[in-house]
C-alpha cells in the first residue's frame, strides 16, 4: 500500500487586490453595451436626500450581486467590503444590506412599473438575435411558461400563504422566448398555478 505524500503548500502574503467576483467585469461591459445604467438613471428616481449611495449605483449594485449568485440582501455587505468587486463594474458606492432594504421599500406601483419598462427595453434589444439563433438551430421558436414556487420565511412577505406542497410560498411565473427570460411576475401564494398567464403573455408581446 502506497501512502501518498501531501502536497507542500507555501503560504505567503500579498498586497494585491483580489476578488472572487472578477466576472462582474463582463456583466458590466454587457450592461454598458445595452445602456442599462442610463435606462435605470432615466426611469428610477427614489432618493429623497442627496447623501449616501446614489440611485445610479443602488440598483446596479444589487444586479451585480444577483449575477454573482448572491440572492440575499445580507450578501450586499460582502460586496460592499470587496473593493475590487465594487470598482470592476464602475460603482462608486454600494449600499449595506440594511440600507438596501430601506431603498427597496421605497418602490411603489409606479416605480415597479418603471423597472418593468427597463426590463422590457433590454429584452427588445436582445430578443431579435436570440430568436434568430434559436430558429436557425431548431427550425422553430419555443415560447415556454413556467411557474416556480418561492419558499419564504419571516413575517415581512406580503401575500405569502401555504401552498399545495405545504410550504409558505409565493408564485414566480416566468415566460421564456427560446433561452431568453422575458417576463417574471410574483403572484400570491396558494393561488392557482395558472393565475394571470394569459394577461402576462399578452403584456409581454405587446411590449
């Protein structure tokens, strides 16, 4: 029996700026190509006081956090402490998890509608190429509707309820064109799995 020898590991210190989110650079380049920062700046204006993290950095910071597969508000604190990850997408500041929660609480029906319009503008830019590629590969275009159960915990979730699975939930209803996610709508928990799908489909293609 041969017992393998452990690898020799050298431990050193470095002053280099290291990050595990270097891929955010490519997300930022794509966002700039699609003019996402400008669209958000034109459509979303929630801040009442001119101090702290600006509107132009608040939502992009949250988006970059989600793109790094960090799905919790508490992950904003880790991003905020990661200076290279903040500078790569060109952000000047990042909100803490507490401040981001307060910022998101400012969204009303009109600002959510404005955010939807930004998402639709992005889809309009991308959809033609996605459709063309999908049709070339498959000779048809797939339009797919999906309902996903979102399990929630805590007390601050509006319209969450016990669903058929026995979990406290909300419904996330999505529409895909080919591989492109073009629509997402959060519906109350314990509602019908097909609730509002015709309206959502109609509104997606009207935009």
